[in-house]
C-alpha cells in the first residue's frame, strides 16, 4: 500500500456530478463545486459514487470525472474515487486509472445485481487489492442498493488484506457498526454511509461520514464530524438536530434526485439528471426549500 497514505477522518462528501441540460457532464461546475467544498471545510471529496450518478456515466466519463476532480483538488483535500463495478475486471481497470491520475483512495462497492456469495465478495475485493492495493481501498456495503450484503465476518477477513483500509457502512444499523468498531483492527477505518445515524456511529468510535447532506451543508457536516469524533456529544447533537430535517428531506425520493435539486437551488449546479432518474417532483420542492431555509442554507 502507498506508504504516504494518511487515514481520512471527518466529512467525506458524496459529491453530485453536475450536468448540463443535454445530459453531458458540466466539468466547469464540477471544478467550482470542488473549490467550494474545500473552502467550506469538507475533509475529503468522494466522486462518481451513488450520489454522483455512477450507474449512468460511461467509462470514459467516469475516468474523466476522477481526473478533473484530482486535478482541481490539487492535493488540498484527498479524493476518494468511486471505482466500484459488478465486474471485478472493470473495477480493477477503474482503480488503475484512478491511481494513475493521483486519486488518494478508492471506494469499492459490493457488486450489485449479480448477488455474489460471501466468498465471492471476499475474492472480488481481494483481487482488486492484489491488483491495485497501492491505492488504498475503502469497502462500501449498501445492501439497500446492491442487494448482496457484506457479512461482519467477511469485513473482518477483508480488513486483514493489505491495501484494504476501511469501510463505508451504509446500513444505518448502529449495533452492526459497533461490532465492527469493536472487532476490526485499529488501523481499519469505519465510516458511516447513512446521514441520519452517522453521528451515532462516530460517537461510538467511528472515523467519519460519507455524506449526501454535505453536498448542501458542508460546513455544518464538517463541524458535526469534528465534534462527534472528539466525543463532544452536546455539540454533535446540537448540529445533528439542526440537520435532522434536512437528512430526511433529502431522501423523500431516490438519491440523488432531491440533493441535486437542492444543490441547484443554491446556485451551485444545474438540476439535470440522466434517465432513469427523473426531475424532483414539484410537490416535494416547497418542503425541501423550507428545510434548507430553516438550516440557513438559502
């Protein structure tokens, strides 16, 4: 593994991918978003994940989004490159590209649709690590989307594989997260992938949050993570209660439909999405706008 890698701590935004009305990627807006997040205190920028509409970008676009993001960040903050695929070979190729252009780590989701067994998952991630382990790997367990669930024992097996440095645990199950925090190696990072419960995971000893909410409230999410990781319950919960309605409102439709509308409402990008995602329902817009106003975001 890359000897210069420093474990990432804090708020990792699961960044939206700005698009133009014709559906093409808006690279100037992407660059501006990255600058804005750095100015607002985001600790790490995650690109081309679920929130970044990775299922609908081409391989060429996927690679270019990573390249542009790394270039724009210019080592001011780490870039976590989404490199997951349900083909092990494709995941390796994406990771090799991310490493080549200077990403700091890779996010690798449990293969979706083809429903691998626990042994299949282990072999998948192990193969990626053996091929690209010099680009640190953060596992991503999100059975609500991938259908296949990575069992606790599988995570512990993978935590022993060189090059695998952490997990984005997106089930929202805090008991499950506690067992990981208790039993995983101390060098293995446990991140939340569920905004409503992230504060609890961090107060239990977790290391950060890969956040949708950080797209619109980056400074507040950074401050929440700092407080929770430090064990400052009062401060963390004060911010959490401020953000709680926003966490809820950003998931009234499939992610990233509401959050992209919210980012656009702040004037940071266009509302354009790619099919099969459809525009944010007009009936749901006033409620999200009110929540954003209450949180002082617009």
